[in-house]
């Protein structure tokens, strides 16, 4: 009888531990190294400077400058656009990925970022959005 109870307890403990083994990948830090200077900044410079540098319309309308790491991390007049460690709650990622379900996606009026560029930004944010 004790052995049967022990087996049941072990099975219950294993069943309770299984969900922890299958955490959503978006919650897990990525092992791929993504550098702001090498990987992210070139993407932003390719897609964002017309509107989010100098006196571009994106700067005028939102206050978001993207011409330096510091200005990007400062965010817009509405607050930060990046929450280090969480791409899914970072408006920058949501806007470039199209995951926000809003009518506005970035870059506005231009071709969207390709999936690899979007994934690079996601990994960078999920890994802390470091200036490296």
C-alpha cells in the first residue's frame, strides 16, 4: 500500500512540474547574441531615419527619436517604447512586428521589416536591450 501511495505522489509531482518545462519561448532569454551596434542599429538606420531623426514627422508627432541608443531608450512623449526583457510589452516591437493589431504599423508607409529583422529586435529586447 505504501509503495502504491509513493508512486501516486511521484506521478503527481512529475505532472505538476511538466508545465514549467514548456515555458513560452518568448519568456525565455535567447542564446543568440544580438548586439545593438552590430545588429539592431543598422536595422533602425535602414528603416526609421526619415521619420524618427532630426525634425522628421515621427519626431514631431510622437517625440520618438531613433538616432541614438539613448534617444531610443528615452522613448516618446507617451513614455518608453522598449521594456528591456519583454518584447511583447515593448511598443517598438509590437509596431514593427504587426502584433499590436492596431491600424498603424511601422515603418509607416514603407515596406515592413523582414522576419529576420523583427526577430533580431525581439531577441535584443528580450535579452535586456543592452547598448552593446
